[in-house]
C-alpha cells in the first residue's frame, strides 16, 4: 500500500502512559458501563476517539500562557488577549467568552428563538438540537442530498440545500423561523465542509427574509482548509483570509473552542447586533459568570487566546487533515465503508453498510462502537439513530439519515502507529461483521439520552 505521510509540525515533549486491558477485562468493563461508551472510565480505554472536543494536546506556548493567566474577577488581561485574537480572526465587533459550546447555545439560542417555532440548519448536532427543543422550537435539518450518499466524492457535502431552505421558509413562514444555522464543518454529515459560496447564498437568503443567520463555528479552521483545497476562488487565499470570508455578514456565531482552538475548555459567542449582545451579556452573567471571565479560569482564557492563533496555522492543518486521510486510505484499501471524502476531525464509518443486518432501532452504529472497544480498547461514538433519540412529540424512535460510528481524532495526541491499530481493529471486525448483534435501551433520559442511557445486547 502506498503510504501517505504528513509530518507532524511539532516535537513531543511530554508523554502520558496508557494501559491495555485484556479482551476479558474489556468485556467486563463495557457490560458494567451498560454498553454505553460514555460510562467507561478513561483509564480503561487504550485509544480514545469518543470526541475531539477538549481532548487535544496544548502547545508549549499555551502551557506557558497557563502560568500567565490573570485570575482577576473583572477586567483580566487574558480577556483582552482573547478579544484581540478572536476579533482579528472572525471580524465580529462583540465577543463573549463562555466555558464551552453548549454554554454558548444555552445563552444565545433562547434569545434568537423567543416566540419562534423553528430553527433550520444544514444539520444540527446533538447539543444544538437539544437547546432548540429546550427553547420550545423544533430543529429542522436541510443538508444537500449529496451528503446522503456516503460513496459519493462530492467536495462540499456539508452544504445547506438552499433551494429546499427557500421552500421551508415559504411553507413555515419567515416570521416563525428564529434562526438558520450553518455548522462548519458539518459534524453530523461526517465532518463535511461547507463552501464559502454556499455560506453566502444561505446568508443572503436569510437576510432577504429577515431571518438571523448564525454559524456554529466549532471547526471553522478545518473548514477553511478544505475551502482552500477545493474551492477555486480561494486557492491562493490564506487560512485567515478564508475564515473572514466565511464569517462575512453572519449575524452571530457560537463556538466550542475545545476543537479548533485546541484547548481543554472554552467557548465563544460573536454578535454584530449590539442589542442582541446586551442580552447575551446579561444571560452570561446569570449562567456563566461575569462577562470578562464567562465561567473560565484566567489560565484557560490565556491558553484560548494562543490556541486561536495556532489553530489557523496552515502547516498544522495540513498535518491534521493528513491524519484523517491516512486512516481513510487504510480503510478504503480494506473495503470498509465510510463517508467520503473524509472529513476534517474524524473518520465516519458507515455502520449501516458494514452491519446491514442490524435495523436502525437496534442501533448499528452503537453496536460497532461497542465492538471496537471489545476488539482493541478503542472508544468511538455513535452518530446515528441512537444519538438522534425519540420524536419530541410522539416519543417514538427517530430514524437518522446516517448510521455513523465516528472515530474522532484528538488534535496533536495520537501517532501514525495508533492510526494503524484503529484500522487493523476495524478490519478484524469486518471479517466477522455478520456475527454482531444490535442493542436495546433499558434506561434513558428524555433529552440527550446517549450520554447516560443503559443498553442490553440482543440475541
């Protein structure tokens, strides 16, 4: 096999030892966890691909910043460092620190959805959908149809279906739609990028109808790198220039800084409307803390200011996306189905194709995630019907567009050898795929059930 080599633009200065449990020990641990990978203890996991959120390795500069963090309750220097970095990158006049992405959603979405019935997105991720529902509205997905064909090599599978969005606006009434959300990259569609052209077309349609246009910016830098590679108009642009083009004219954004800002904790809200921002500040004070620390320690804020700059470095992004491409190439050679082309932060294995005998209501993506842990101590995550949950009106199990088992790669953490272990484990599982059985839920909360539900194997 031709090896794809993307050299790390860093040296390793500190290491963390990992334990490797036996197969029998892993069988016991996953059963004790109720077959929910979120309930596993981290000490019992060898390679942790549950999420790329807050799991990256910070740089020496960021760790130096930790020692320089200003822990003042109000007016800390690190707050102004974030304002400077984020203001330069995103071009928004009003920026608010919060402790993570779902805190940003909790603060902003009720403001935008007050008295409204719907939020429409290219695809809502789990916490975004939950906060839409908690605000009393319904979350509608509107991704392009090309995203549904996992074998298609379409460049921008994360795009909004603008024609369908226009029909939704006509049918639902613009006054009933509180916000249109563009998630970049589109996590639920397989970490797929969105083009600048599509962002601007969606923005312009929203503004013609007086609807707020918001960007979910968790993986904005990875999205910008894909644009540079795939959108001809931006081939010669720098990553910061592309980011500014992406955010141009958006009314607001939320961001989990735990992804592309490469920090363990942090989030941002950006606004252009001062009146909206005043409401954001008041809700931040109630839920997160005073506006200049927003639920964060000063040391974490200083690391965020530095991580924002590191996350848009093109050499880093080339290595970052290169890791996904390497793992995807190994899976492709073995005939293992995944969302193509590979996304920015994860490889999304198509469990529906890999385990066609397991119906959606027996959760094939969760079954594959459990099998990965059994096989090699690898913790992955369901992005499918198990995560989607039940219809909020009828209580019946919803069928997801995709049944993905997401292999989310933490930033600057694992080596090529770790990626080979992941590929080899999936190849081993594929050879006995017909023997794998589905699961049923025995306990579940009403919202965001996949975090705490308990399951039992079928058959």
